[in-house]
């Protein structure tokens, strides 16, 4: 397979700028990027995320950034193109070779339309259409962008292939793109230095922790899921859907103050609201521990000066909590905080990193069969632990594309087939965004929307001024 970038319709046109670049500029670009390798190794977590394409999820991370002013579409297209040189894995496609899969550099990236411009009269509808637009792993690059123009305002929508990067990398990509655009505003001939030395492998995390014996360091844990987000088996054709809800800055500040007052993190608060919403919807047996899994950024274990590329460096941790009848939000939060403190003592996410690294000795077909077997087990049992991925603050300071400030931004996590389910969270400008991607009719939209209402209701109760449950 040799993807050259699909050109999608939707009545949109490629952005100008690339195809009219002069020969001298192209030669200069080739000289600048000559150190980019034509192939790159695939990590064990890359393989696992790649395998998700076979019936588990849409393997796509997405971002939406809103501006009150217009961007320069030619500079934006150029910035997206240069981003695949700055982070070379984004300029590759996955070669599914059984014994040794690898990332292959795109053959002619200059012929790809890296961003397209679309005029719209309904911004929200156009954003949702983009979110629902599939990313073709065999034809599309690892990054696709759309610039939506509504009157004098622009909205930038981005897709990233989860096979090459995790949520933290998606967050970092937004900063990278903003930086490239800004530098192009100052110097149109700017070209970035390719990050060819950055680490992408979990082995760097294990090395930083002094772990050399993988099998002896792996501690067997409970693995059987205890429940699943409400779903039903259906013979109807599946339809991907996304539900997005926003918690405004005023409410978020109340939540943050409430968290501080109770010795909790924002993540603890979201987990508490997550558990309580599921307890309400599913009504599991009282006092039976139920499990929610959450992602952990493994970069926390690396030295701050470590050069990390766009990559998959995430671990998984589990929290089990029994439901207690008529318990207040504060009491549930106290139990979550206590449980999380116990988890944090034992290097959260490290055990899943060990398990993933042990897959390094497996070929891609063995990885695929392992993933399929686990997925089949979930389908038969009807259970799959609900997941939370909290990407945290997208940027502690406003993102600027040149002189244009990003007024709003959020990240959308992958859509999962039932019985799997993931709640995604991200924050920008003190606005918390919750997202969920799923497939109807196995997972019903009304159930997801009701769940999000319950979560928001729980979060809204976190007001230090009343401290009510």
C-alpha cells in the first residue's frame, strides 16, 4: 500500500500555496529534510493501536480550535505540511508486514492537500461532519486538517491517527502547529529541524525506571471487566456518533476550588462523577467493586530534558469502587481520592507499559490475534470496563497562530464499538469539554446524552460556596 493522501469532496477546495511553490523552495525543503529516514520502527503500542482498526474503534484523535478572526489559509496549509517534517512519523504510513511492520515515509508529500478550506453557514454542523468523516489508514496521511470559515471567524479541525500518537501527542501537536504557523508569519521561508532523535518507545520509560527484567517486574492483576456502559446487540448497520458537552469557565473554577478544598484533583472529580453516573444508570449490585480504567501519561517518568517525539506513550490504570446506596458526592469523592492515592504510590500505568513492552517479541499477526481474542471475549461476556482519558489542560497559556488567538479548543477521543466506551476530557481557557464517540444502534445516543447530563450534574454540584453533595 502506498497512500498518497485522499482528496475528499464535501464541496471544498484545496488551500492554495503548496502547488504554486517555486522550484527553489522545493529544493531547499528537500535539502532541509534530507536527514528524515524513509522508514521508522513501529513500537509495540503503535501495533496495538493500529490493531484497533479491526472492529474496536475509529482509531482517530481529533481537535477543534476556534478563532474570532481569519487565519491565512496558505500559511496554515504550509504549517501542516511542515509539521510532517518536524515530526517525521506524521509523514509516514503503516506497512503491515507480519514479522516486522514499519512506518514508511510518504512517497511525494508535496502532492498531498494537507488542509482544505470550506465556507460554512452552520459551523456546528460542519464540525460534526468532519468528526464523522473517516480517516482512511491506507490512503490518508497520519494528519488531516480542515479550515472552516464562518463569516469572519475560522475554526480549525484536525485528525490524527491514534496508531502513531496518543492524546498527549495530539495536545502537543496543536502547540507545534501554532508555532510553525507563527514562524511562517515572521519568515515565509522557515523550515523546521526534523525531530529524528526523539524517543517514541516505551523502553525509554522502563529504562528511566531502571527496569531491565520485564517478566519478573510484571505483577498479575485483576483483568476481568465488571460491567459495561449500557448497550444492546443489534443487527442494524452501525452509525458512528459523537456527543460533546461543555462546562463553562465559571463552573470549572468552582469545580477546581472544590477539588482543592477536598484534597482532590480535577481527574478525581471527573472519576467520581463518572462512577456515580454509571451507578445511577446501571444499578449494579451494591458493594460489588465496579471498574473504570483511565489512561496515564508515561512521560511523567522521563527526565524533563528528554527529547520525545510524537508517539504513543500512555499506560492504563484501573480503579475499582463499590456503589453505596444514597451516598453523597463528597463521600464518593473521598473514597476515590483514597483509592487514587494508593494507586499513585505504585507508579500508575507502569504495569500496562510492561505488558505492552512484552509484546515487542510478538509479530504483528500475533498482536492482532491477541487483540481479536480479547475483543471476542468482551463481546461474548457483554462486559468491557468503561474508560476515561483526561488530557488535562491543552495549553496553560492561550495558543496563538501568528497574531490570532485561539479563543476555544478541545480534543475529541476515539469512537468505540460496544461494549467498549470512553469518556474524553480536555480543558482550554478554563472550559472543560467532555466527549464520547460511539456507534449506534448498539449504543444509544439518548443513553450517552443522559450519561453526560448525569456527569455534568455531578460536576455542577461541586460548589465550594455551598459544598452540597
